[in-house]
């Protein structure tokens, strides 16, 4: 039986984790809005939101904050939250620290769907601006179904290692397809290359409206499956004994993660390491319980990508670096450090 002191300490740790994550996100939002080619002081940001001033200078600040900085910050936050929570769910489901939307091939599939739209300049009459995310999400769904189908064909029990290896194979194949389309592209080349490197620049509120419904649906599905995710971290057999419909829940979690990844890739391009590193970092702070791991991953992932975008657009002003470059430069060493720390802890 758990002692009252232990329960209180654990509860306090969770409260501190949430306060820290929310504080980190709020700080990232403020810095993302305030810093740029034109710096906006805190009092000006407050004045813009409260509409306290009415003059030409105030109109300029309002335009900078509300039409340029804020939509970019919100979009970066939604993309970071989507990738982080999808990565946390995939890692929990497959019980593997290397699982994320990229190693499973989901991101590569979504990228192929998006590049097809850019390459052929497609626009579905019933979808309009939602053509890109819809086809990107459909491509990510097809990819995860193919990965699962081939994994089941190779090994009917669909062990975790088999699923991940199959995902890596599909990711490599789809990467070759992307390279072929780039080689065949003409005027679309610059747009496709820029999109593949990842960016939330010059997207505006329309892109926020594109990703938001998919983010809400995907996140809700994952949050409704936190108990099942916790059960499956002990193995599928144990989860079945606990009354979990493993096949149905696994499919729901994979589809929700693919939905989030497809929408994120559609609006921002390929941004790596967020879904891989952030869940590990959050797990070190708050523990493996998905009831807290998923929302905390959203908060920290959102803040991380907002700051990564801030670095990308300010480090070599007035030019911008692709945000995917920044996340890789930060994420790769961070992930290596986390793995080394985990190995040392196991040996100790």
C-alpha cells in the first residue's frame, strides 16, 4: 500500500511538472511574439491584446503581433504539440524509445502525399485549402496500413521490432520516391525543397485553421486511450488480461498518431526529432504514466518548436534557416545524451 507521504510527493511532482511546462510554453510564446526584425516590448504586446492604444504606431504594432508573429507562433506550437504527442503515443504503444512518426514511415508517407499536391498543383473541388492536409493524412494512413500489413505478413504476431524495421524500410523507400519527384520537378523545385526542409514562415491564420481540427480530433483520441497505453507498456498479453481490446486500441492509436503527423507535415513540412526527443525528456521529469505524459509532451513540444522557430528566423537575420535544421541540431545531441544517461543508469 502506497504511503501518504509518497502519494503527496508524487502529486507535488506532477503539479511542479505541469507548472513548469505551462511556464515554459508561455515564455516561448512571449519570446516568439516579442523578438524579431522589429522587437515588440512586453507593454506593447499587452496593449495590442487589450486594444489600449489607437494611433498609427499602435496599428503597426497590431499588424506585427496579430497578423505576422502570433499566427506563426500558434502554428509552430500546434505542429510541435502534434509531433510530440504522436511520438509519445507511438513509443508507449510499441515499447521502444526509437519509435516516432519518422521511424514508422508515417512522416515520409505524409511528405509524399504533400509533395504530390505541390508537384501536380492539385486542388480538390470539395476541399479547397484542405486539399494538402487531406491528401497528406490519407497518405500517412495508407503508409501505416501498409507497414502493419507487411509486418503481419512477415510475422503474424507483429512483434515491435518487426513493425519498426518495416517502418524504416518504408521510410527509406518513400524517401527515394521523394528524391525522384524532386529530380523530375521543374518550376516547383524551390517550393518542394523549401517545404521539405520544414518551416512555419509566412503561413498565416489560414494554416492554423487547417491543422487545428485535426489536432483536436487526434489529441482527443489519444487522451481517450491513456489507460490502454499504460496497459500496453507492460506487453500486449498483459494488456489483454487487463481487458484491453489490443487490436482495436492499437489501430485507434496508430491512426490518431498518423492523423496528427499528417496534418503537421502538411502545414510545416518535414521537421524531425520533436516526436523522438520531447517524450523522452518529459518522461524523465514526470514518469511514464501516459495520463500525464501526453499533455505534458504537448505543452513542452509546443514550446520547444516555438523557440526553435525563433532561433531559425533570428540567428542569421534577415535570412531564415529551415526549422528542421534547428530541431535536428538540437535534437540529435539531446537524444544521444538521453540514451547515454539511460544506459549509465541501467549499468549503475
